[in-house]
């Protein structure tokens, strides 16, 4: 093994990427319905690789953790602040209750079984499957008035406690949310989700990722002119209350310049675009549906996003906006979708538009460009990250982490982890509120989050893994059993609290909220699979955003209380 030790001594980064490759390969292995995941696999792989002797610069760990925790806050910021309202009070209470019961459970067990701060924090991170606790706890431990050797030993124990308890932490959440909860509530995830859909969507199905309706709301059709002979384009569109637009007219195979006063002749082919119900009715007003003689004459339509900032229309309904805009301005433009703080809104006449909403217009290039300019300004899709915004966000977080308040002899500080998390939440919320700056595509944010955490965990394992075997031998069985308790007890107590105190009466909604309160992505995936619906997503989004903050902060709390 000397050659491998010499190799990693010359290129320690090779050990890091070898660990990530092996770890994610292990994480893909299925154990029934359970997967260890890339983070858990990387930690185990790092412990094994570390036995040959590897040392990674601690600065790498600090940078990776800062990027990871900032990305967590940035991605959760809009949902986190959106969840802080009266309508979501039940979900907020549920997430807080689980975090408190989890903290009490960990601290009590740690004191009863004489666990040190590192093992207790690792127990919390693994049993609650909140990997960020590894970072926040490790950061808190590094600030303790201890020798470098003692700090290193405690940080190693964090990794070991996490590794021993993580597997059942994921599996236990699936068991409770998918199996125990529906039976406890005498319900069925699929049936209960269908009930919610029927109430909120008028019986129409909820479309998940990759799914589209077979009958879209906006369509285009071609009609051969018969009944509409002699009528102008404007007359036909006005009669349909501008729910349709004639986008082009072909006469004798040639495109005719389109004007409002253009009179249609028998045999013309009119291409109509608009709301499906109105477009279909055009067969009786214009003539029979046909196909274009040349598909090259098919008008090109597009979707264009715009940020709504028009001052004289803030907080007006869609119907009021349409009434206030003259016909020439709104002709040929349709609202395809609206999002607010990253959340979709229904496109209904009484839906109110507020500044910062992102409106997706559908129509021809010239029509959508005109609408975007009138509404505010165009939001050009981009796959590039605003590194000025990213750099400032991380910098602000790190500076916040340096702040400290002295209470007696105890310094209280958020540390680099808490500061970056708080900064990420605020910067993510500001980006959603004013999307004209701070772009970070979802894929880029997910990469920072995944790679940052995996690399951070790998460095921890590589630098501390040599102490792993001894700790597992001394505490492995005990820590595993304690992990089972920490996994199940807070979930079961929260389930009882939610059912009898918060009055959850729908198993699909409750399962989404409970899995989010535990930040249990595998459990939520199983809930979605069993319910065959996106209904659990709404309560999950609220509690998950809160749990990402609350459970992450358990790291320094456990270190301080044990």
C-alpha cells in the first residue's frame, strides 16, 4: 500500500475524486427500495481510502462547505419566506415540533449513554438524515477551546456517528411516512390525493414533471374558409371576444399580408391560434378544418417570459389588466403561465398580478415582444450563473459568521455555516422577488449543493478516517440502536401531534408534510410514488424549507448542549 500512500501524498486531490467516484457508485446500489446515496457512500468510501494515509488541506473543506450551505439556503429561500404566513401555520408548527423533539431526543440519549459532542452530533445527522449537521457541528466543534488533537477526534466521531446511523435514518422515515402513517389514519395515499385533486382542481389531474395535457389550453388549427366568406379578420376575432387570433391567411397557396380589414374569400386557409374551446368552435364560424398545403407556411409561435413591473397595474386582476389595455396591444397575446416567488399561479380572470411576478406570454415573436415590453421587461432565459451575486452572497454569509455575542463566558455565533445559510436564504429570496439579477440556474445550484456537501464529507472522512475503526468497535452497536430511536421517536411523536393537535385528516397531505419536516427526500419520493400525484408536494415544500434550516441548526445546538 506504500505506492498508494505515495501517490496520494503527491496528489491528495486524486484521493478526493477517487473517493467521490467510489462513493457515488456505492450510493447507487439498491438494497430493496433503499439506496445509501452519494453522500453516505462517499463518507464510507473516504473512511476506507483514508486507511492508506491521506491528508487534504482544511481550506478545501471550508470552501466546499460554504458553497454547499449557501446553495441550500439559496434554493430554499423563496419557499422558506413564502411559508411564513397564517395559511401555512400548521406546517410551520409541525416542522418546529419535529425539530424540538429530535433535539431533545438526541441530547437526552447522549447524556444517558455518555456520548461525546462528536458522536451526539453524528447521531443527529445520520438518524435525521440531515447531512448538513456534519458541517454545522464540525464548524462548532472547531471553535471549542480544545487542543487540535481533541477537536480532530471529535470531528472524526461526527463522521462515524453519521455513517453508523444514516442507513436506518433513511429507511425508518420511509417506513413511517409510507407504511405506518396511512394505516394509522385509516387512509390510502392514492385515494386521499385524488380527493384533494378533486377539491382543488375540479377533478382534473395534477401534472407532474414531464407530463403534459393531451388537450392543451392554447392550440392552433387551420380552417378552409366557407361560412366566413366576406368577413374581415377583425370581425371574426371580435366576435370570438379576442379569445382567438388569425395568425395567417393563405390564398391560392400564397401568404396574404395580414391586416385587420382583410376580407376572407372562399377557399382561403386561415390559421387560428387561441384557447382550445374557442378555436375548436371556429369550424362552425369559418369552415371545415384542413391541413396546410405547405407545412413551411406554418406560423412559428413562441413563449416569452417577462417580469411584471408596470406601475399603473400593480395588484390588478388579469381581467382588469385586459380591460385596461387597448385591443391592438393585447391582440395575439395569451398568458401561458404565471409564477410568483418560483411558485405557479392559476391563470384565471380574477388572479391578481403583483410586481415581481414572472408572466409567460404565448404568441408570435413580435406579439410576445410587444407584450413583454408593456408588462415590464423581458426575462431572457440563461444557463449562466451570476458570479457577482454568488460571490457577494457567500462573502456576506462568511462575514455574518464572524459575528459573536458574549453571554457570560459563552460566545454565541452562527459560525460560517449558519451565516452562509442565512445569507443564502435572503439572497435566494431577493432573487425570486426581483429576478432581474442574481441568476443561478437550478442545475448550477444543485451542483453546488451536491458537490459541495459530497466533497466536504469526503475531506472529513479522508482526514479523520483512521480513527473510524476504533470508534465503531467501541460504540458501533450502541450508536446504531440509538440511531433507530432518534429516527423513529420524533417521527412518531410528530405524527400523533399532527393528527390529534393540528388535525391533519388527509394521509397524502400529512405524509408530504411529515416527510418534509424530517427533510426526508427518499421518504417523500416514496410518498409521491404511492400517491401517484403531486398533491403531497405543497405541504412538503413548506415543511422541507423550514426543516433545511431548523435541522441544520441542530448541529451547533447539540454540540453546545451535550
